[in-house]
């Protein structure tokens, strides 16, 4: 590894609200057992947006190399990368302990990121980011059915009526019995691919969305291109018939999908939504009627654990 780990400050940015329980004590214990404990520090976020503010502030006030580890889900990772992206001496890793950790599935899943010494001694890999109306996203930008599920989940969670996986199940069921279509005009590198309605659309840098759906099986997160998959509206019966293929990432070349899917690899996507248009960045909801989405090539340094052994693109491709 090029980086001398003992000369780097390792900062674990913990979201106490992520996942089923506060993981602060677990991470403190892991750091105490690490041979790099002396160079490790913890910061616990105080609320939405705080991780971004803290990381940007820390980078602007400190000379030298900083490594930030997002301890939470994809939302926490999103905040950390937005704070670090403008600082070339900052790199970002993940200690996954949230309810959704979709981005690390690109590298084989959360398990490979949970050995602290392997993580601290990991290599840095320059990867792309998604930029949407001035905000960065590392995994997936999406709208349509997916965001309807997220909205439903957020509503029921705010009322504290359901816990565990129940909010997700509720969110899916309610979305299934809603209109299941979103009005939009989607232009991909100058080509209009949709000017009426979509069931859903994902614009991916990673591979997975919604905890289990392999929406972008061909994604390479360092090629300067985004994977655009727009699914046209279809019946609920067809939904239940096809969902297993979409879950496994077997939809792009599947003849059962030929009348429903528009797939492109692109650098820039413009979207005009209808009334109350909502999209999601790494699972975080945003309400804006129009959005411009683009790939930002090799925008951030991402830390890949030593045990995963992803020091070159060939190794990345072999494990996916």
C-alpha cells in the first residue's frame, strides 16, 4: 500500500441513528483492538447533514492526509463523500452498520469491510461519482416506484408505528397499490428515451438498490459512465412475474423485458418531472421538478479493504 497508515489520521464518522441500534460502542471496541488505534478518532453525527459539515470543516482546517470511514448506511456514506469530495488529500471508506448498505455490494458485500485493520490498511481506488443538481451521489440516483417505497417508509417511520423490516414491507405494498407510474421526460446524452411515464428509472454508479435489487449488473464505477435503466409501466401481474429476474440482475438481456426496458450507458442525463416529482440520491429523498445528472470521473478516493484485494480493475471485475 502506498499510504503510510501511521502517518494518516483515521476518522470514523458514526451515525448513531443508522441501523437497528447505535453502533458507537461496537466501533469503539473494534478500534481499541486495532494496532492502529493511536491514529483513530471518532465523531458521532448530531443529525441530518452534520457528517457533510464535519468532514468539510475537518478537511479545511487540517493539513495532511485524512481518511474518513462512514459508519452507517448509504445515507451516511453519501454525506461523508459530499464533505470530502473537494479535498484531494481526503479519502473515504465504509464501516457498514446501517439498514441499507447497497454500495459495498459492488465489492462483495458488507462482511469484507468489517475487519478494522484490513480496512485501515486498504488500498485507495479512484472511483466515479454521480452529480445531481450540485449534490454528489456514490451509488444510485433513482425515481419512480423505488422512491414511492422510500416515501411510504419515511411516513410510517415518522409515526413510529412499525419497526424492523415492517416499514419496508409496508412501503412496497402501498406502492404496489398506487398508480405505479411517474410522469417524466428523460434525455440521455441528447437522446430523448422517455416523454410520458416510467415505472422506475435507476442511474447507477454502483450495482444494487433497495437492499436486494441488482439494478445495474454491468456497472463499472471507474469508467466515467453511468448505467441508465428505465422501466416502462406494466401491470401488477407482470410486476410479480418479472421481479425475480430484476432482483438477480437478469433483466437487461432477458427477452421477457424487451418491451419494457430502455438501457443506456451515458455521461449526462436530464430529467423533467411532473407535479410533485421526487427522486432519491443514495436513498435520500429530494423534491425538485427538474434535475441534471452527470458522471464525474474518478472524483473521489475510495478505500477498499486489504482482504478484498482490489488493487486493480481486473480483480474488481473477477469478484463481481
